[in-house]
């Protein structure tokens, strides 16, 4: 169980060498008199009665609907409505003689016996250390219906004692199975040429069109992330897993298995991750063409990855969900129409009511790959085109944005776009790379402090691996307000060397990715480097190697939404020439601390391995 909720500090009860008694008036509500309660009541039912069916922050169990200092979940536990009951009924503490002849701090509190909630008394010797325990506390149920529950702590050997009630939601059923550890999927496409496969290796964080794959949640100080995994290093069965890194403890959870398609080894079916305003973790598992449907899952309890609920299936590939508070999801995705990969969007208020009749086409002229990002109310998407539906001829760069969740679309200059876009010559065009005989591989989007987009992508001379594609350039297109500026960051050895771009509030631009040759020199990925720019992306300097002298190539480096500086980059490794283990890693913002996630786990939490500094 995750996300415990506590009484506010104003009614945390204390003993400090003398009797302290605090009572809070019931504001006219008797315990057990609230008529909204139902037998064997759940918080979901309680929420629906008081807030309606929609996902909304004010209705979250951790929220305080009326600002009285009492979380909604505690109102539920005590049998009170979430708003209008300013205080608790019959809540008291006292210091009393106990049966052993000593003294005890006694907490008496109401509880709705029909409420399905865990309500646990805990105590601490101080309010600063964060060390709370149930050790030594005895509890007793009321002798009469409607009476108060009692928790007693013997006051032996302590100069101070503070008691609180911790509330948490139980899962409604068994938790999801756990993965054996952080074991990334290994994959080979099977399109070989002189210098190896078109792409292969450790592809747990593939593709760049699956976004986001990680999100930092400041309320619980945790980073949630998803990846494509496998049961064992000699197996290629794809598993969709989700993990969680706790920034307070420095520990990573054992990964949760969310979904598995039997006999599927293809990381095109990897998932994207989202977090709604109540704190539920969402997994959007990608479909593949029309043969495998996309399937969506929601964490049952806010900020928990213990149990996921199936929200249904649809036809969608390369999921890119963006949650908007008070509105729900804007989902950008791909549908196959013949050989063409066309771009679509749809919206859903609660994520469980997708109407495919409302799937709307954004771009349909040969096929496209896209990546998208959000900045405030704006979602921007950058995409290429596939002449004749041929992905090996991908070229040109386009950009479109919406400030109203798809109700209208514009280019970077604000010119309205008529959707669907059906011709290559349209106002969304950023640069005509076809005339330059260059292929385009889109990777990431960032926004500068003025909200202007900057697109990270790689250009190449050939679709196959090897020197025939050189020079392969990491490039950035940055909207200047009236025109696009184009800059080169670095060169690379493979078309599918993928990283990310971030523009920090202090003006520093950062690119993190496998720009350096790796142990499999013509394979996907390589060694990871950090590049920085202090002049708005005009010039770039390689400031650090994150990896070096590795046994396997590293690739598909991803950046969490709202990233914490200690979990800034996330990726996988793998031998691109033969089946191998694939480890998963994360690094901090400075790039001087790289951690390997545990490949095997037998406990619920474990510490990631700090890797030696790259030389």
C-alpha cells in the first residue's frame, strides 16, 4: 500500500512530561450519524457520491476538499463528508494510568466501521526525524456501536511522545505480479546489411515515439518509469513493467508486471506512462499495426504501482498521452492505413471512455513518425514524412502545435493548420530535407523560456547502418519567433542513436545521448555523452562522458517529465550483434552519477548500483 495520509500537525497529539489534552469539536456532526455511508464502503464510492465520476484533484484521497486541514481519506475513515465538517467529532488525547501501574498516552478517535480503509496509530519521539512506528501501541475497538476506538502507548523511557493516525487505501484485489528485476528486452529487427541489422540491442526504452516513459511526482518525491523487459536474459518475451525510484530513501521498487502478450518479443509494443491529477499512474501499451491492439492500464491507488486496472483496448501505435488538469487526456498516436503510418489524436476525460469514432487525423501524406512534448497548455509535435509510405526514405521536418487540446492546430508562427494535412507542401513544414537528400529521424522537443519550440533530430545519408550514412548529424531546429534557426550539436555512428534535449530555467541547453562510438561501433547506440550550450543552442561543447569502455552499447536515452535532478536520464544497454543481457540505468543532471538498476531482486526495494565514473 502506498501514499499514507496523516492527520494535520494541528491535531497530532503529544505528551512531553505532562498531560496534554486536545479536543476538537464535532461541528454538529455526531459520530456514525453521517447518512452517506454504505455497508462495506469504498473510497471510490465515497468519491463518486461527493465529487462525481471524473478524475479531479480535489477528489483525490490525499486532497483536502474544504481546506480544513483534514484529508479526504481521513474524512472517509471517520464517517464525515469531505466538505462542510470543519472539525473531528470526539477526538481526544489524555495521559492515564495503565493496567501495569504506569502511565500511557491514550488517543481516542472515531471510525466508520463500514469504510474500507487502513487506519493505523503510530508514534514518534519527535516530529523532525520522520521516524514513526507502531511498536508498543495497543489498540481496542469500542465496546458499544458508535463508540470511539482507542490507541494506548505506555510512557516508559521517553521524555516525549507524539501520536498520529496514518490512513491508506487497501487494494481491492491481489496485486500485480512482480518482475524478477530490471531486465531490459533485447531485440533485433532482422533487416541485415553489410554492417549489421538496421537496429538491434537493448531496446527497453525504445522508441522515441513512445513518450513519456518516466515522470517525477513531487508530492511523493518519486520518479515513476516504464520499460520493456523480459523474464530472463536468454528469453525474448516482452513484458511491460513499471518501476519507481524513491528520492527520499534512494531505493528503487521491485518492478511491477503490468502486461504481457505471449509470443511477442517486439519492443514496438512498449508502453508510455502518464500521471493524472489524482496521482494514478497510467500505462499506455502500444499496439502494432492493426494486428495487436493498444491497451491502457490505470494504477488503482494514487502514487502506487502495486495493482493496475485494465481500462480497455483500441487501435493505436506509438502512444503519446498528455494529461491536462480538469480536462483529461490529449492522446497523440499513429494508425496504419495500408503501408502508411498516419498521425491521429483523441481526447478522453477519464481515460476509460475512448471513442474511436472521434479519432482525428493530423497528418496523412505517405506516413510519419512523431515526437511530442507539452509546455503549459501547449502540446507540440515534430514529425517527418515517408514518401510513398517507405520508412527507409523518411525525410523533411514538420512542426504543429495545439493550445486547446486538439480543437485547433497551428504552426510555430501561429498560422492555422487545416487538418488533416494531406500534402508535403504545407504550412507545418520546417525544412525540406528531401531536396538535400537527407533522411530525418525525430527524437525530442523542448521549449525555451518564451515557449518557442526546439526540435532535436538526426539526419543521415542512408537508411542502412555503416559509413554509407555518414555524416550522421545531431541537429536542432529552434523557432526564433519569425524563422527557424538550425544548429548542429554532434555527429553520430547510427541512425537510431537517440537522446533528448532540455532547456533549463538558467538558460543552459543540454543534450544527452549516445553520440560516441560504442563497443559495437556500427550498432544502435554507443557511449553516452552530455553536451551543453550557453548561447541558446548556437554552439555546443561536450562536457562529460556518462559511459565509457562499456561491454555493450547504450541507447534510447529518455528524460522524465518534470525531472528531478537526481533522475534526469534513463536508458538501457545491450550487445547489438548478439543476444545479451540488457541493463537499465539512470543518471543525475550533471552526469557525474550513473546508476545501474538491479538485474535481480528478491526484496521489495533495493539500492541501485553506483557505476564507476566514466574516464
